[in-house]
C-alpha cells in the first residue's frame, strides 16, 4: 500500500526528537579550512542569477573551497516535482529549498541558491530558516526589458500571450530586496567581474 502524506501535515510532530550529532559545524569548518553559508541569488527570470551563481561556484572551486549550486529547474525536476506554480506551492518550493540549503551549510558547504523568490516575505522566511548570520542575499538587478530581450527560455513570450499565468514581472509582481548584501547589474557589469566581487565578499565573511 502507498500512503501519500501532505507536506502541510503536522500530525505526530510531538513525537519528533532532534538528533544531536557528535561532529559539530565547527569541526567541519576546521576540517575543510573555511566556513560556510547560503548565498541567495534573487531576481527576475532571465536576470542572470544561474549564470552568475555558476561563475561564482567555479571561482570558489578553483580556490579549493567546497561549494554547490541549487537551481530552480533542477530542484523542480527532482525534490519539488510534486509542486505546481500556485502561490501556495511556490511558497512551499522556497521553504523546502531553504531547509535543504540550511542542511548543506551545516555540512560545511558554501551553498549557492539561484531562485526568483519574488516575495519579500518568502525571502525573510528563508533568512529565518537559515539564520541571519549564514544568509547572504544577492540582488541580481536586471531591468525587465533586458530580461525580456534575453528571454533565454522563451517564457516571457508565452507570458505575454497569456499562456503562462501569474508570471513574475508580467502578471505577477516582483518585490525587490530592501537591503541586500550585494547588488549586481548584469547589463552593465561583466560576469567575471561581478562574480569576483561576490567571491571577495564571501572570502572575507568565511574567514571571520
């Protein structure tokens, strides 16, 4: 028999007891030689989030740092393939990603998360889950017109035709971060330079 349990179900939570592991995060930091955190890239579709996260990952990797990227389409093709694009499912999508990113940071991995995450309230929840000291917010501030001109996945064209409902930037709002750690304008700053700026910021943070 197959039993499906809703992700909103909280029945039996009183029976859950967290395991206290012998190897602590500080031990992992000493073992790897660097700290960890979650770098959250937010911006419109086509803004360059994934491309930037990929370049940052490569630069960190070349420095010998342990890092890994989480990307929207990849997560939805696996972990979150049961979720749609309703407001509730989008909220749950971001919540799950935050929980995964938190575990990865605890494992000593610099985690790069590239997600539109258009609502300020959702990003605040991510920050709460991960912890403010481990959360680095990067606003990939690319104008809508530029994103539409790129239209890498052809999604804006479909959204303009009404084929995609509640599409961020077209038929649904994007709430820009109020106080991001860094802002990257991909239409004017070269990719390598922007990534190097982020890596420099992370090097200082992780050595603190």
